[in-house]
């Protein structure tokens, strides 16, 4: 019967302890209730940081565009204001000289220039030249203010003070002026409109009809006076600038002279840095052919050999990089006017804006700044958020791990004393009972279990073993009381009666019956 019971029950070849089951169960619960939500929280926080940073960068980009718009618009507005002022001065000179000035009288021409200089508050260079190479000019780009003349020598005309300028020249200057038609100059008082020193020769040959401003005006094809602008060039005193000019006509339509005014580049360059709003911002202005007009780094505009720089000769590496990039955007048959009126670029980590004047002289203004000027603060905030997130997540992981270990230890402790240990005790008792050894059972003290199923199991198991042990003990008692079997008085040749058979079966030891 034991063999049949063993054959009927087959034990599993692979089993695990109940404490391992508890550990795996607790681990699964922790992963489900802690790790997975924590991963979602981490992802959401990370995404939130990225979203916040993206929103901040978008705001910074919008702010950068607005700042650069303000920079560029203010610079362009001020530049156009300068240009407009000079154009208005030149047109006023044209109007006065064409209608109220006898252009054959140098003194009247000088008086007209002095009037414009004083009463229209224009302290730039203004001058007049005619086909005979006569020249009268008032300059304020040098100190002190000067009058410059190139007029015929040895003229005696008491009513034309400027015609007798030669009388104040020293003999050497007079000899030099007579040989080379040099400009002569003297100090000039703007308020009193008088010469305040003797004239001196500049030792510089000067022929107005060969100057770019005169040639440009003389080549005008329209009878209606129109202000034109020369390309940038170097003035007589090595000062870079450009000149606005307009032809003067007599009543027959014949050109009899040219009125002109200079715009030196120095004041324009000195003003650029005041428009910039960030630390590394820059700005430069150039003509349609790429000649440099001004730059915010105050680089010299004239090369050592006396020529004007182009934007490709800039020394500042950032501005040179941008100039090279912009040069590559225009075709060989185009000039920089093709970039106007407004273009924006995101190039090599920089925001760039290009504005081109929509009227002569069509100069272009480039203002730009590294993107980091606008986003460095946001990038720092993002880095701080990432660091905080990683720190907090690390802390949470540590706390979670500690809580998990505490939960596992407590669970294993409870399961050991409430389930594993009682089961092991019961198992040991059952293993001994199979060999009819009830020593462990006799020493077993049932204290009950707070787990209902185990409590019932212990009670039932104790009752079962108690009955089983009692049955075994009773069986042994019966067997011991009967003693050894005596020979029967019944004739052996006779078959046993049914009553004898039943009696013998009833006196069979209990273990045999079992």
C-alpha cells in the first residue's frame, strides 16, 4: 500500500523556498508600485525641463530678433537721417546758387557756403567747384575749422576778399601755389564768418574737375538737379568718406559748377557701439561694392597704403566670417543691394540681420551677435534643472531602495515566524510520524497561528496525529496483551470452522491489518 501511495504521488523536481516566493512577490510589488511610476515621473520631469527650455529658447529667439531689429532699425534710421540732412543741404546750396548767387563772383559763393554752415547748423565739409578748377570750401573735419581755396592768383578785387587770399601767403607758399595749383587754407570762424589767420599752401595739387564728386555730377544726364553719392573714397587729408553732389546750371541749361558736401565716416563709426545691446554684438556698414564704411570694433578704415578696406579685409574674425558668408550669397554679377531691404540669417552660431538703404547711397548695415548672448542664461537654467532632476532622482532611488530592503526584511521576518517556521516544524513532525516516531510531536507545543489557514491546519494536523498516535498505541497494546500464539486443540486434519477463521482474523496484529 505504501508503494502504491508513493507511485500515486510524484514530488516536483524543482521547488523554491517560501521566503524566496515572498521576496519575489515583494520585488514585483515594488517594481509595479514604485519603479514604474518613478520612471514615468522622471520622464515627465525631463520632458517638462526640455519643454521649459524650448519655450525659453523660443522666447530668447523672439527677444533676440526684437533686440536686433531695434539695433538695426535705430542704426539705419540715424544713418538715413545723416544722409537726408546732407542731401537737403546740397539741394539748398543748389537752389541758392542757381537762383540768387552770381557764380562768377567767388565772394558770393563763399558767403552762400558760410550762410548754410552757420544758419542751418551744418558743420560738415561743404564746397563748390567749377569747370575752370576754381574751388572754395569750408571744412570742419579738421581742427581748427578751415577755409580752403584754389583760385587764380594775383587778382586784385577789394570787393572780393577771398579773391585776394594770395596776399597773405608767404613768399615760399606763394611760389609753391603758383607752380602746382595747390590748395591754400586758413583758419575760419564760423560765427563771425571771417578768416582768422594767414593762408598757407597745403603743398597738395588739387584739381576739382578730376575729383570723383565733380566727375559724377558733370556726367549727370538729367537737366533736373538730382543729388548723387560717390562711392567711398579717401579725402585729401587721408580721411575716409563719401560725397553728395549736385550739378549747377545757368539759365541756358549749361552746367557751370558743382555743389557738394562730405559725409566723413569717423562720426558714423563712433556711433555704432551705442546701438549694440549685448556683450558680443557687432555691427558694420558697407557700400554696395563691399567697401567698408564703418564698424563697431573701431578698426581703421584705411589700409597702410592709403586705400579703403573692404569687408573682406576686416581684422575681427567674427565680422570677417560674417562678411565672407554674405559675400558668398551674392552672385558675381550682383552687388550687396540684392540682400535688401531686410534679410535675417542664422549662421555659424550667430544671429545676423542685413538692412540695405532703399535709396542712394544704398549702404548696407549688418548687425549680429552670437546666439549664446541671448540663450546662455537659459542654457544655464536647463543645466541646473537637469542637475537638480538627477540629484532628486538619485535621492528617490536611494530612499526607494532602502524602503524596499526594509519591506523585504520585515516581510521575510513575518513570513518566517508566521509561515515558514511553523510549516517546517509540521513537516519535521510528519516526516518522523511516517517512521512511527512521535517524539517531535510529543515535544510540539501548539501556540496557534495568527494566519487563519495555518492555525486551522495546525489544529487539524495535531488532532490527526494525536488520533493516529493513539491508534498505533492501542494497536500495540492489543498485540502485546495477546502474547504468543498457542497450538490449537482442534484436530488439524479438520478444516477450521468459519468461527475459528473469524476469530483468528480478529486477533491479527493491527500492523498486519494495516
